[in-house]
């Protein structure tokens, strides 16, 4: 199988002067209500946001403000109770679970706070596993795995297993794993939460690098005020709303 997004950005387009970026994700009046002990709990209260191609957007807010709930809705892991989410023109809010799963597998990558690596597999094998899961042809694995690990600066650690890597290095493997199948959108929940400020800065530099070279858009949650400056836009969340 060829990589589906290969033709997304042609050389010709890259040489053209900057044009208005296309909207990848449009969120309109999204609400999420959970029912807890028979009472409704309004966690998202009318969220509107937009993410364009090759943008880095951050969701910032206190614990419990609803960031993860929103990220889950954006990634199709959960569905809003009301409102609309358009991803690459597709109505995510009204698609079936199976439909969303297919889109997610092909066009999205996920990064979590706790790295989510297979402990017995090397960095190389972890990234390879992600290509296998995405149904990418085996003939493409070697070149793509090497490329992704180089992109995140781990060419010298390719055959280390997670326990032989630092927290920052493990998170870089997780990033390589999340971008291996060439997603359009990367969703990251507190990707720097477990890292010190130096390692967090390195992860943000990797994000900026992959936005440039892989034409991916990134939406991430954070508590950390020191990394906000690299975002194209920061949405500040308080009690289920943007302020
Ligand atoms: N499945 C669920 N059922 C009931 N309540 C939920 C559910 N998921 C989340 N909540 C509640 O929604 C609120 C927001 O949670 P969420 O995890 O989205 O916040 P957050 O901003 O990501 O917090 P943190 O930064 O601590 O991860 C919390 O009060 C949480 O208890």
C-alpha cells in the first residue's frame, strides 16, 4: 500500500508563495454531557475552535477543565452530546464508530503522557509495529522507520528498548510511532507532563520539525506555561469553555 497522503503537498505547491492554509478541523458549539449518578455533568459547554494545516495549537487549562474530554472528541474516541466536529471535511460528530475508527487509523496519530510503548520491543520495533497496525506494506517499513527515528533525533538509539532510554527519548519514540503512517493530525495529551523543562523544550522542537517536514497539524493539551510560545494558537480552557 502506498502512503495515501504522499500527494498532499507537491513540490510545486511548496515553491508557491504562502497561501491561506486549509482548515483541517472545525469545531462548532461542541458540548459533552456525562450522566453521573443520574445527574447530568456538563464538561464541555459550547466549544468553537479551528485547526489549520501545519499548525500547532495548544489547549491549556487546569486539571478537570475538560481538555482531555475535548481531545477525545477531536480524535473520535468519544462523541459530543451536541455540536459539530468536521475533520478534513468529514462530519466526525455524526459518523459511525467504525467510520471514525477507519479515519483515525489512517489520518490521525496519538501521543499520551505515559509514552505508551511496548516495553519488550526496541525503538525500531515499536515504530514498525505502528506501520504494521496501519496496514502499510512491509516493503516500505525499513525506510520509513529509519526516517521517523532520524526525524526525532534517535538514530543512535534505534535498537534500545524503552527501559534503556530516558523519558525524553521514550517520548520521542512515541512521536516517531505516532507519525509513522503519515497522519494529517497528531493529538497529544500532556506530552511533556513527565519531562523536565529541558526535555520538554526538546519535544517542542521535534514537534516544530515534524510540522515543517511531514506537513502534520498538532493539537496538544498542556499545563506548562513555558512551552506556550511555540504554539500558533493557544486556547485557554476554564470549566468547559474557552475564555
Ligand atoms: N467518562 C466520564 N464520565 C463522567 N465524568 C467524566 C468522564 N470523563 C471526564 N469526566 C469529568 O469531566 C471533567 C473534565 O475531565 P478531563 O479529563 O477532560 O479534564 P482535563 O482538563 O483533561 O484534566 P487533567 O488536566 O487533570 O487531565 C472532570 O471533572 C472529570 O471527572
